[in-house]
C-alpha cells in the first residue's frame, strides 16, 4: 500500500463512553489489562508536558512545514491527554486510587523536567534537552502505536472494544505524527551525541516506569489479582497480548544510527486507514 504524502496533521476531538468498560477489560488477564492501563497514569501528565515544551519552540521555528506539523502535533497531543484522563478517571471510579502514583508522575514532568529559572544560552539548552527527550519518547510511542494496530490477539482475547478503540486511535495518531518531534529536534539542534545520550537514558527509564506502574496497579486492584511476575508477562507476550522484548529492545538500537529517521518506523497508510474506521474518530468528524 502506497504511503500518503503531504499529510496534514489534525486533532480529532474524540469522546469515549467508559460506563460499560470492565475493570479487567481483557477478560481474565489482569496483568495485560494493567500493563496497558499504565498509559492512563503516565500519559495525561506527560502529553501535557509535551505540549508545554513544544509551545516554547514555536518562536524559534524558521520552516513553515515544521511549524505546521508542530501545531498539528500540539493539537493531537492535547486530545490524547484528555482521552487518557477519562480512562484514568474510570479506573478511580472502579476503586483504584491513582492519586499517590500520579503525584509522582507530576513531579517528574513538572519539577524534574519542568521549566527552570534559567536565562540566555542556558535556558535555550534546557529547552533543547527536553526536546531531545520528547523525540526519544515519540520513537517508542510510534513503535507501540504500530504494535497495537497489529495486535489482533487482543481482539481474539475479547478485549473491550471501547478501550481498543482508544488505544488504536491513539496509536494511529502516534504513527501519523511520528516524525514531528525528531524533525523539530533536527531543525533546532540536531546534535547526534545529544540524541544518542538521551535515548540511552530514556529507554531504561521508560522500561522501569512501566514495570513499576504495572506492579502498582496490580497491588491496588480491589479484586486482588496475582502480583505481577516476569513469567506472567512472558506468557502474555507470547500470546501477542503485550509487546515482546524482541520487539521493544531492538527499537532502542534502531534509533541510534546517524541515518535514522522515524519514517522508517510503522505504516502511515495503516494508521490513516484505522483513523478512517475508528468509531470515536468517525463520531468526532
């Protein structure tokens, strides 16, 4: 299938009805459910931070196409944050108090990675550092976005269709805009060593964060499911319910060569096709 050219990024003002979505929305699979539910804990605050940082870059952009893509990215990420916030609120309504964990996520993005009392060159370099972090994270969101578009095992397992639509709509937009953060970084800075250094920090931190949040959700699940274990993860991954290590670890190394570009990841045509069929996206349009 030919890849579309000159794609114009646009936010889709989707809405999801969570009222009938069960706590374990993959039946009989609490670990799979909560491993994916980690997105609802991390992404609302993270994607609001993406938007905040990208808005600071707007006065620095000298290329009209880059500016247009950045504005589209900002619009899409803002909607992503609110959509996952709705799913997080649904978890709270089902008896999981997310407050203590979300407070830690807020500290990461508002304090550790937040604005600092800097001026001049130091302020500019801190902006570029954070932009390099976003470019690295967006590499993984594109990889995961393509994974969920392909993950037919979730359908076969009876995963809730509303949650699947959220995940695939979001995943499709991540694939759709996968080059924006990288192109913006290359436009404003582009230093290879900074890009590599950032990825070598971001990859293990992301892995640690999602393992930790999965364990936290299982411990605080009111139905008291079995605790997280690597054996259960590998079993779910072999069934195609979660990404396999062989899909995630090589993604880190693919980012490192000088010749890397995000267009090498995923399928825009598949993403656009899903967005054309997504119930939530169709209702929004």
